[in-house]
C-alpha cells in the first residue's frame, strides 16, 4: 500500500481506537440522533436555520470523504455536483411546483449520472491530475448557471418555498428533513462498508492487482466510487437549497468545493454521523461564531483548523501513553 493510502486510512484507525469500538460508536450515534431531534425545540429560529445548513454541509463532507476513503482520490470540484442537486430541487419547486419528495430522487439520480459521466473520461487520471480536473468543474459552475438564466434565474437565483408537509412550520421542516437525509446517507454508507461490494471497492483501492485477479478492474471501481460521491454531493446541494430556501451561483464556487474538502479533512475522512457533523460544523457554525471578529476571521479560522488537525494527530498517542502508564502502575 502506498504512503498516500496509509495517510488516508490512518485517521480511521486512530478514531476507532479512541471511540472504543463499534458498540460505543453505535451508542454515540443513537445519542446524537436523540439530541438532535430534541435540539430544535430548545433553540431559536436562527439556530435551527444554521443547524439545517450544517446538516446539509455534513452531507457534502461525506461525499468528499467517500471519494477519499474508497477511491483514494481528492476532489476540489464537488460544488459542481452539489449545484446539480440544488438546481434540480429549485427548478422543480419554482417552475413546476413540485416539493422535495419529487425532486430529491431526481437530484440523486442526476448526481450519480454526472459523477459517472465525469469519471469515465478521467478514469486514467489520479492524484493531482484528477484534483485539477475536478477544479475545472468548480470553475465552470457559476458561468454555466448564469448562461442558463432563463431556467436557473441567473445571478438572482431561485427561491425554494414548497413545503413537504403543508401546515407544518417551514423552519422545522428545513431542520428535520436535512437531518433525515444526513442520517439516511450515513446509514447507507455504513451498509456499504459492511457489504461485499464495499469491501471490493476498498480492495481495488488498496490492492488493485488482487482486485483485478478477482474480476474487479480498478477503472470500473473508480467510476462507481465517483458516481456514489457525486450522488451524495447532489443530495448535499438539494438540502442546501431546501434548508437555505435560496439557490444562487454564489453558493457553488471553487471556494465552496475547497471548504467541502476542508470539512472532510477536519472530520478525518470519517463516514460516521459524529465525524460528518464535525466537518459540517466547521463549515457552518465556526464561521458564524467568528463572524464578530472582523478582519481576524481568516486568522482565527486557520488557527481552529490547525488545532483540530493537531488534536486528531496527537490524541491517540496521548491515549496510548496514558494506557501504558496505567499498565505499569498496576
């Protein structure tokens, strides 16, 4: 296995040791779900709105993490797939009066098709070459949206207002449906990890020759992983549109893609609910908390990013030393 792959897989093993195993991880997930279901009744409308955006961004973090964990590649263009999902929801809402129930499956389908469509011609690219290719997608998104202004609304964007459940407060709908989609994605990824297909994808990344011997070509595995990642990113965009109520080109720039990658790094490429929320919070809640810092926002945000990465790097070592110290005392 290459050093790049070792670097990708190391955070997963570190946090598995910290969490204490699958049982404690499952208890943490259940506890988080219960807490998040209660939380909107304890906070104000602005916090409900921010948390809904946080959940949507957490889905985007998972999309990038899937590509890293199963494909061994990095993307700085996932805003492209997110924009596809967002505008699928917004156009069906604004132009045809269809709610999220009808538009969300279409957003997922379009995201998967777009991911596969991008992966097929670029299936021989890897590393920095693939990353730059994905960057081209992110750079093209705003212009593509603006040039199709009759459908997309151009610079002004579109407003998403159709409720899923008529008569229910939209603030709660935007919160709970974003949370529901996030939980569904986390559950689907956990099932993928335990499935034969998921293990095949991991084998293809770690040992391409062995996977090829079992009949799985690495090129096809990369296409499948990009399709899955693109579909999840489209769900992120769909929920950003629904929870944020507006969709515009400014929300899907190169910087949006970079921040999704940052969220994935901060979550240590984790595919669990807790780690996805860490990445989503870093994209949504930390900037909101630092909003009163003025010109110091980039500095403080960078320090927070560095602190989280160093914390994740050194915490397993501290834990091991504490465990060995207790063993010597006993």
